[in-house]
C-alpha cells in the first residue's frame, strides 16, 4: 500500500518541481476534460499553453496580460509570507481603477505630463485605502481578513457600477454605462515601452516592484520580520516584531500595488471604465503568487504562464469553440494540483506491503 512518510528535511527538488508538476497535471486532466467535451485535447492544450509563446501577435499581448498579474501577485506574496491573507485584491484593483479614472475625468481636456503620474498616485492610494479596511478591522477587532477583503470585492463592484452609470458616465456615450475613453486622449493614454512583448509603462513598474520585493525580503529588516512572522509568529513576538504593523504594511502594500494595476489597466488595455471592467486579475494573481512560490522570480515566470493561458483561452474560444469558463477551470485546477503536490515537499511516498 502507498503511504506518506515525513521527510527528515524538506525537499528542495520538490520545492521547485511542484509548480512544473502542477502545470503538467493540469494539461493532462484538462486534456481529458476537452476529450469529454468532444474537443481535440491536443489542439486545445497546444492552443492554450503553447501558441501564446510562438505566435508574434500573441507575444505582443503577453505583457499586457502579465503586468497586472505580476504587480498584484507581488503585493499578495508579501502578505502570504507573513500569514496575512488578502483575498480581496480584485476589489482593490477596481477601486484603484475607479480612483485614477475619476482623477483623469476630472482633469479631462487639460494637458500636462503630470496628469498620468497623478492618476497613478490616486490609483495606488485608492487601493491602499481599500486594503486598509480589512487591516484595521483585523488589528482592532481581530476580524478575519479573508472574509472582510473578499466581501469588499462585491462592494467595489457595486460602487463601480454606481459611478459609471452616474457621476463618471460619458456624456457622449449615448446612455451606455461607461466612462470616457482614456485611450483617445494622448494625456491619459498609457505609453508603450516595447511593443513586440506588449510591455507598457505598467509592465516596467511591475518589474520594478518585483526587484523592490526581492531587495526587501533579502536585504531589509522589514522583509526579515515578514518572513519570521510567517514562519513562526511566536518567535516573531519574542523578537519584538509588532504583528499589527506587519498586518498594516502587508495589506497596505498589496492594496496599493493592486490599485496601481487597476490604474494601468484602465489607461491601457481596457481604456475606459465599464460595469464589466473587473476581469478577475485580483483572483488569478493568487494563483500566480503560489505558483511562483511567493518568490519574485517565480512570480515573474508564473505571471507570464498565466498570462499565456488568458491569451490562449481567448484564442481557443474562437478557433475551437471552447467555453469561456474553461480558462477559469484551468487556472483553478492549476492551483488545486499545486496544493496537492505541495505535500511532497515535506512528505515522501513509500510503498509498504500489507501485513498478512
């Protein structure tokens, strides 16, 4: 019979192999699912996982999708390392887009290089404030940050709907629930940096955030406190680490980065605020963070992989008539298999004969 035995020491090999195994198992089980749906599994897997990295047009969209995922996942990873579970990054993403969009619309018709940075500050601050709500409730009342942050996503969605059908509605939009198009205004249109990979200013900021997180975790005392709090809360308290500060810092940073991602999305790919603006980046970024092992370099790779599934999934909807929900199922399976394989880091599988 197969049994799990504790390892004397965590396996470093399995630590790095787990994400690869999770992706492979997702392909295998996903292929079986496609076969049941009457879709050629090889065509589907190729279209979703490989085409985005081989076609020039798909490559041009890669960082457009990856940048917000990387930016949000970077902030989430800091909290997850400390045991602070921000599940509501999608709400912070929406509020960041809403706050930055409101600033851009308030300054509509004006010119100046400072408008886009001001929108970025507004987006980051909006996400920060939204992230501080569960932080303060956790600190003051020991409220569960998972539930609070998650419920605030729906509040953010309703607030967005109220704004685009009210104060932020396009006066020339013929009654449609949407704002003005930021992409048609040179001042609020997000500049490209490297078009072949879809790298815009937001992608550059995402890479800078990754570098900052790496330096923070490896070189700064705050990074040490974050890791110590996650590894051993009791040891952290003995070392003089204030858990309230860690909670506030982690939720504040993750909220600000999610809000910044919302600003880059509304001034870049989306171009305007609508009731359908939320695209699930805040939830997908959770998968990116764990698939990347909560490490900045891993998050970069995982963000690119997940961005590829977005692009491949969209292509598969047109070429293979794949249901739109299939991509979400794929991403969910990836996280499920990662968590399942994770046990092999600390345990090993052994075979034992049954006693007769």
